[in-house]
C-alpha cells in the first residue's frame, strides 16, 4: 500500500496536512509500503526547486520518525498554474525540455526516489 501522495505545490497545504498525516500513520505502525509524493515547483521553478521540495518531504519523514520505505513520485510537472498562490502557468522553452527531463531522472536516482 502506498501512503497518500502529498502535494508540494501549495506549501501551506503541505505543512498543515503532512506532519499530522504522518503522525497518524505512526500511531498505526506505519501500515504502508511506500510514501507517495507529487512534486510541483512553482510555475517559474526548475528541477532544482523540485529537488528542494523533495528534501522538504524527506525532512518531514525524518522528523516524524518514519521508517525507511521507498518514495514514489506519482506526479511531476513544471510550469503549471499554482492554485495556492495564483501564479500563472508558463511554458518551458522547447530547447530546455530535454535538460528538465534528464535532470529530473538523474535527481530521482541521486536522492533516492524509487519510482
């Protein structure tokens, strides 16, 4: 079973929900096989900001005392509208798209994202 994916697009939604959710999972003995996450940088964000959001999620897991389990990134996108801030979407320049894809995959390997 994969824990409910936390979204990182709206920081307040993450900070208000995820620590409490992790605490509840802990009281039930961590009945999950993996932790899911949706990493959505702000519209002007890059793979670097995605890595920072992943770090925020991993820090929350560490603070909650979560056991070591795989992290599954079940959604990722760049340049989309942010409902929490109202920031408008932006197009990623076509010439930069291959670098975004490559960096996203390499960072996933580097930072321990299992899927």
